[in-house]
C-alpha cells in the first residue's frame, strides 16, 4: 500500500492501526468528530475531514475507512473526488470504487518458513483473542513449543497487551484466501482455532493442517442461532480433527447433538494460570469502613435482559441492601458509568491486566458470581465452566454464587463460598460468606490450574494429528 490515511479514529480505527502499520506508513487519522482534531492516536495526528481534501494526494496516499459507518463515509470521500478507497469490514480488507462493489483484497505477504523443525509449533487463530487462548499458548511455550497467533478483528496489543509478547509472531488476517494459502504453505504442526465465530474453524478445515476447534461453551447451548450458524457449528464440531470443550457437561451435550466420536474430544476447563497467583495482597477496604465490599470482574452486557451478564437489577438490589459493588471490565465506558450511576455504592474501577487484577481483588471481601439467571440461560449456566469463581479464589477471596446447582456444588465441596439467596437477608448472608478463609495457592494444591492439564492436552494434540 501507499502511505495510509485511516478514516475513523475510534475503537475500529485503533484496531486498523495494529493491522496495517506493518504494511505501510500511517500518516494521519481522519475523523468527523471535530473535537478530536489536533489530538493524537498512537502518536499519529487526527485531522478534520475538511483538511483531508487539502492534503490528499492520489499518487502517494491510500484512504482506509475504519468505521461501521463506511457507507456514509465512502460517500463523503467520493464527494471530494476520492473515488477509490479501502474498507476494513469485520476485520477483512476490501477495495471500493465509486458506484462499484467492494472487492476482497490482500496486502503484504506472510512468511511460510516460520516453524522450526526441531520444536513443535502451533498456530492459534481467533477473531478477538481471549484470555483462554493466551493461557494455552503461554503454557505450551513453557513446554518448549513455538507459539504463533493469527487474529481477525482485534490484536492482543490492543486488547491484552500483557500477552502479546508470548507469541513468536503475530499475523493479521486481512484476506481469507491469503490466509488459507498462508496456512497451507506454513510448517505448523497444529492449528488451534477458537470459536465465536465458528466460521474461521470451518475455513481452516479446508486446509492441509491438523485443525483443533476450541468450542468453548457451544454457542447453541445458550443463544438463539440462525440456520446458517447452526450448520457451521455442526460442521466444525463434526469435521475438525479434534474438539475442545470447557466442561464435561458441554462435551456430553455436543457429542449427543452432533454424534461426535468421544475420542476426538477433550475437556479443558477455564482454569487459572499459576503465574497469576498474586505476589502482594492489599489491606481490606472493610477494615476502615466496616462495610461489605464485593467485587465483580468480567463482561457486562447492556439492554439484553436475557443475558447472564445483565446486572442492572441485581447490583441495584445488592447496593440497596448496604453492600458495595466494585466492578472491573473492558466493556464500553459509557455503559459502565451508567451502571455506576444506579447507586452510590456501585463503583466502576476500570480495566486491569490479569496479574494486576488478581492483586487488586485481594482488597475486597467477596467475589460475585451472582449472574442473571433466566429460563433461557439456566441450562447453559449449569454446564458452564466456573472460571470466574476460580479467579476470585486465586485472589484469596470467598465467592457468592447464585442459584446454579453446579456452581453451588463446586464452591461448597471445595470450601470456596456459598449461595446468595435474594429471598433472605442479603447483608447477613454476605457477612457469613466474608468469614470464609481461602488457603494460599489452594488451586495449585487441588490441581485446578492450567499447567496441570498441559501434558494431557499435548497427548490429545498428537492423537488428533493421527486422525488427520
């Protein structure tokens, strides 16, 4: 590409920076919000759209629209005579002419000879790379493997910068055809493709490599899906060399639903990495004010009252009972501030790295795994991995859970916490839960860490390769 001008300086514009900066020099951001003009993003000046017309040179510059409003923005470009431009849509790059179709295109070249023959190598693939993928890659690297990453939408440099250094190299997927060629010509021993969306695994199953589909929680178990999505889920669960699930219950449901040979499946729970054990612990806030301080970490979902991560009513009820709720999330700041405004005892604390968060949470009394349970999601939650519970226990704090049998069983059998019943005195129950003491490094002692499962996972990879 020529020198690049990114049209859109929001979240998608930042994602585009990480995708394109290795292929060309990004010289400006352009944004229709005039309040951003003169500011910088990644040390690149943001200019007003009016200035674009003054500085644009068709011979030396390419404009890339990095916004969901690409239709309107494309019209703006054509109105000032820029009739050829690029669009990044759902992570993929397209070339667009005035009044023409968007044509998929690729930029740059990917190196094929990257996997050494003296070590096992694996390529992880995901649209937005999750912590589970990072933990798996990190654990395998400790076993001497070479680990690589290909992503579609958001680079770990943007979403979880602390994990970016794990990988021996990171690749941005800009074109599906280029990506298939890259995988086919590469020397990876295995490709580990994580779900949501499942179609990346479906595409990878057309390559010549051993594809392991990390299904996570089986999307059809907890949300409505279109016929096309159901077909894709069926395809990747049936046709991948191996499939990984987060719990035994989810695996059993998938085996039954899609008639999968059980020997091609593996359960890898969302366990804690041993390296995330907090190195320091803070004094409890409650020592000063003698009130109960609970913490929630993870996603929050606005508007969707069927989501198990919709917390407006739950948190307001807890706060009105006299309990403080501190929450950490990487979700949209505007909605987080709205949640905070619901009650003076609800506190938005921002977003921290995993290691920092484990230490931050030591200052609270109780971890909240009290989810929004509905008729639609209850069955899924019974099967879901109790990873949030383990993250609180890792920080040394007991856990309050909702009316989910599997979670109640897990915390009570291990002495990690108790159920919170909203039909009883909330404050009294939480004071009781706060008295539970969590032994240091209890997850490692009980074999509930990611590292404890790696040898089994490696054996599963090898078995999958024989199925290819």
